C-alpha cells in the first residue's frame, strides 16, 4: 500500500518541487483560508468556496505538470514510475465514494444543481471531484515538515482566541460591526457561527 511520506529530513534530491508545492498549499489553507472573507460574514460561504476551488485548482495543475516532467525524466533514464498506482485501501474507498457521487448525480432529476451543489451549500459533484484530486495529490506528495504544523498550530490558536472573544462580543477585528444585534447573536464568531466553539 502506498503511504504518504513522513520523513522530516531529506536530501534535496528527495524533497521535490511537488513536495514543496503541497506543503505550501497546506500552509496557505491552514493560514489564509480560515480568515479569508471579502465582506465580513455576508459572503463567507461563497468566498471560501472560490478560494478553495482556485487554490486547489492551481495546486492540481502545478503538481500535475511537475509530476509529468519528473516522470518523463525518469523514463529517459529508463526508470519505471507510476503517478497514481499502486492504490491503497483508502484510495479505493475514495474512488468508490466519488463513483457513487457520479451515479447519484446522473440519477438526479436536477443534474446541473447536483453537479454544482447550488441547492446545498455548493457541495455538489464538482466539489467532490476536487476533494478527490486534492486527496490523491496530497497522499502522493506530502512530506512532513515542521513549518506546516507550526503554522497550523499558530493560526488555529489565533482563530480559537478570536472565536472565544467574539462569543463574548469582543470584536478586535471589527468583524461584527455593521450587523444588527439579532445577527450578531446568531453569528458571533470569526468563522461565521458561534457554534464553532463546540469544536
């Protein structure tokens, strides 16, 4: 079974451009993504949806290109390489999940809505396909580096602190300004819903 690489120290030849791209992607998703909003909470779901699609699309294209280039170089040297295979049990389950989503979309009376997820918070087949691509890119290219975890730890701590402060109507980033009291009572946290504290 193929497992993600977890070595902390690697020689420069082992730590490839694809590894770096995946680690930078994760760092961005752990740092900018949680606090990315264009108009406070008004477009939070749409903002995060497009941020995720664009960031992941760039990751898939850039890593795909680097993997194809490295595969060509390996083929020139006479080495055999595989982009996806072998598949682990988790990989197979991921592909089965995507396959069921495709069948569900095809059997839907509202295929366009099911594909785009317009009737359910954008959770349509398109997003599931992007999740699958992201899964395969990360499991094939992630190499554990301390900075990814440290960024996650630092930003998560800041978000947790802001969420708790917002719950008590302390608003250092002025995220709640301009909203009426009823809206603030319903959405009193940095991430758009104060129930995030339960997590």
